[in-house]
C-alpha cells in the first residue's frame, strides 16, 4: 500500500468527442436525466485553421461530470496510426480532436495540484502543460497507454446564472446541429432567439416568486 497522502476527490469530468450532439443530449439529459451544468462556446481558438467548437457537460452525480466536444464542420474520423490504446487515427487527424477525449481528476486546491505536479514531474510521465480555463486551473500528462490525464482545481464556483446559460446553449445546439452546415454563429443566433422567446415566462416566474 502506498504511504503517499491521498488528495484526489473523485472525477471532475471525463471528455469525449461527439459527431451527433443532439443524440448525445437526448441520451444523457433526456433519457438518463443528467442535467446540463456547463458549456463553453469557442470562436477563433488557437491557430487560424482551428474550427469553432462547443464543449458541454452533464452532471453524473456527486458533482462528477461527463463532457463532450462538438467541432463545427469536422467530419467523423477513421482509424489509423495515432491516438491511444482505445482509438487510433490517421496521421492527418487534428491533434486537438484526439486530445479532446481525456480523464480529469479533481483536487481541492492549489497545494494538492502542485503535489500531483511534483509527483508527475518526478516520474516517466511529467506534466506536459498547464492551462487556466474559464473556471479551473489544470495540469496535463499522458499515461502509458497514451490517454490524456488532467488534474484540476476550481478557481471559482459555477453560478446558477451560468447553469441557465448552459441550458440555453444546449437547447440552441440541439436545434442548429440538425442543419446541413451548423456553425457557432448560428448557435449564438438561435440562443438569442430562445432568450427572447422565454423572457416573458422568466419575468412571470420572477413576479410570482415575489408575490406580485
């Protein structure tokens, strides 16, 4: 048994690519009942040839989440020579697509994150990069199988307003992903339409909560 103190506190999220976000949302949210708890829309991310994408998360219990990437305009990939022990891809498959499927492990704070960085850097699998996202700080490495592993700490809580925004974003994604050429611009337009459509209902709910 290891004598090292155990700092991990479960799974923050695991992530996979999806080519059918509508079916993914139906399965996890509508069939299984896992609520959408966060989403990130990214335009102009990275080099000029990087497509727009959306990254969305489901609550799978006890604060754990499963997440998916949907890249606008990217077609389904075939098997090939790069990737990991689970999925192999041809040499011309974009690296961002392969890296989108990873395991993220949550830790309580900066001290624990630094401890895992120390352990990794002293091993055969040192930390490859550190990234500050919207709400988290993370370090990454690849395990012996080639799977990307992330250790992450929260920089701040996700607010109820962000949960509402995520739900709107995913409803818009489900609508526009059925179009022949879905784009992030179309998603944002549809999201604005949904806000207008639902504004009166939200205002009525607020009045009722206030006893007016």
